[in-house]
């Protein structure tokens, strides 16, 4: 009887040891994975090509002067902000249009309505987008009525298209159908 009891106790100890050993192994494995992730055994971030951008603080008068300085070109103005999701989602179209038609006579201008405290964020966004055209940020440093009135804009995003003489041809508020915009640019480009 003693031997059976002892065998029973020994068997129980062996089972408990086996369970503890398994739990310890799992815990060690989980800890090793956590350390590896923390110490950088994750894929290296892919580098995004960036463009050095020029960002100028400006009001509507400065924008008007800039549009006039592009006389002889079709001018696309994209009014946007980093806090405006549709603006951010569609900005790449402005960059694409600039690249596609820049050598055919299109000048693109972007006007950000972000606050000065977000200027670094705006620059970073523009650089990552490859916006190597004229980029302005509202000199009003607010998004209130004075800003909207000065620039004469409605809901963002807003796009304006000027002909080669600097005449406003079309204005789109709250976004634009990109196919329509592309067609309108193509229509205006041949006129010299």
C-alpha cells in the first residue's frame, strides 16, 4: 500500500512538473517574441520618396498675383487642408494633373487652410505627395469667416480652373469629378 501511495504521489508530481514545464516554455516563447518585436525584428519601414516643397504664407491678394504671374498657362488651384479627409484623399489627382499637363501649359497651385502650428504637417504631406508646384498656406491662421470671405471659398475641397488669360472658367465646391476636371483642362490647353 505504501508503494502504491508513493507511486501515486510520484506520478502526480511528474504530471505537475510536465504541466509547469509546458507553461514555462509557452511563457518563454511569448516573451522572446515580444522582445524581438520590441527590439526591431520587424520589417524595415519602406522609404517614401519625398520632394522638397516651398510653402508660402499668403492671403487672397497674393494668390491672385500668383495666378496672374502664370498668364499664358492654364491654372488649377486646389483649396484644401490636412484636416479635410476628401481633400487629402483627392490631392494626389492635383499632383498627377500637374505632372501630366505641366509641360503642356498647366500650372498647379495648392492653398492650405491649416493653422500655422500644423505647417510642418502640411510640408510633410506635400513632400510625400510630390507637390513640386506653388504651395500656399493661408496667412489668416484660422478657419473662420474672415478666411473664407477673403479667399471667396465655400466648403472644402474646392477647385478653380483659369484659362491662359487668367479668367476664372470653372469653380467646383465640395470636390470635383476628376474625369470632368481632366476633360476641362484638356479643353483649355490647346488655346494659346
